């Protein structure tokens, strides 16, 4: 049985004709950078999320950078975030000369542990970046309350949670600023790199729009030090088609998660826990086991694809040696990094494939 981990090809085939027409139209209009397709996509993204402004950009990483530039993050400032994530958020904090300050995570949801945030705040703290990991959102009410108390800005990294909900409100519309990624393997992915920043503040939106085109307020007039981070028209035209069907894609992912639970419930592994107030989009389906090496061997023998998100916490990465964290500083993140494993997750998995995967885990 051949099982695809993300099945990006089937995602294309499903809407191939519409996508090819959209691409052809963009090429014929020679609207390769920004343009009407980008503007239309931004309107559709803001409507989907329920916020006033969606500003597209070149990647999820550049979206984080734009958000940090927009709040005028300076060298020496501190930003609290999670050590158990893809590196982008911590990397962009460090890139601007600020200091990533890590706090440990919830052992069941893998989200930043909101109870540990306040003790990490000091006079240098400027923002909090919770990463909405694997398709669900953390305890945003608590995080926003802490931020308000200490006059901090919250930036949700929603690269893996676009379309998820928290208390009936969409991810990317829960905080002062939010970002997402349209990397091809994301639940809503384009055919290259892409991202977006979301907010409800007109002045922040105006600044971010300027920052993504080298700080220009009008052609060759530069108010800010910015970057070149525009989304191209081809990616926008593709995303517009895929966004039309995204709600049904999320529903399929949620159904597949239910099937995994059905076939794994009696296995000696820890299943994903979704908070009561949250609807996950299951960007990944992650299990935990102290017998991960054996599971990996079983999956390899059966030619079942898998991934490990993430095998080494950020505080132990070589590039962050200068922060002087050490092994044992964040025991939950370290423990989970040794136990976590991502199973195939995409809207096209069949029940017999899921049953086959689960049967061969242990």
C-alpha cells in the first residue's frame, strides 16, 4: 500500500482546471507582482478570518519579520515564545537583535504554557509570540490578559493554524497581530512560498503594507527600513481557488483525525489532545510514545511515511548557544521531542489506509 504523507499532487489534481485557468489569466494580464489578484486575495482572507486587514507577503517567516518590524522591535528587547516549534518566530526575533525568551509548553496540547509566561516578563519584554502548533490554538484569553496587564503586544504565529477556531473565533483574529504561512505543505498552501499578516488596526496595516515594499509610502519615497516581501500574483491566483474549498478540506482533516482516534484508542500511545474551546485543523497528526524508535522501525518496514516535529527544541539548537540555555531548562519540550511522531495527514487519506497505518504502529 502506497501512502502519501501530505499528498500535494492530489490537492492540485482536485482543482486542476480552475487553477490552470487562474494561472493563465494572471500570465495574460502580466500581473506578476502584487496587482488585482493579490488585492482580491487579501479581501477574501480578511473576510475568512473575520478581521479588517490581511496583508500578504512572500512567506510565513517574512510575515513574522514584518509584524516585528511593525511594532518597532529593537536590539535588546525581549520576546517570549516557545522552544518547541519550527525556528521561524525565534529566528526573526534574534535576526532583529532582540532576545528570544523561551518558556516551556503544555505536555498535552504542545502549546506554550500560559501559566509560565508572566514569571518570564521583565522591563525589557516587548511582546509574546505564541505559536499555534499542529493546527490548534493555545489559551489566547489568558495570554491576552497577561499581555494587557504588562502592556505587551501579542503576535500569534498561525503558520499551522489558519482556519482553526478558539471560542468560535478564527485563528489569526485573536491578537493584536497574527501571521500565517502558505508554504505548499500547509493545509492552505500555494505552489511556492507565501504568507500573510493580519490585524484590525489601520495604522499597523498601513505600516506593514509599506514595510513589505522596502518601507515605501509612495514610489521611491522610503519612510521605513523595510524589506522586499511581496506575494506574487501567480501564488495569489492559486490561493484564491484553494481558499474557495478550504472549509471542506478542514472538515475532511477533522474526519481523518476521528478515524485515527478510532483505530489508535487502544494502542499504548498518547493521542493529540484538543482543548475544549478549540477546533483544530490538524495541520499535523502527532502521537507520543516512549517506544518511538520501534514505531519508526515498524513504519519504515511497511513503507509508511512519517515525520518528527520537532526532534530538538530550539533552546538546544547551536544557533542559540549564545542564550546560554542548557539541557534540562525546559523538561517538557525536551521530553516531547524524544517521543513525538507525525503520522500521514491530508484530506485524501482513506479509512483502509488509516487502519493500515494504525495496525503497523506497534
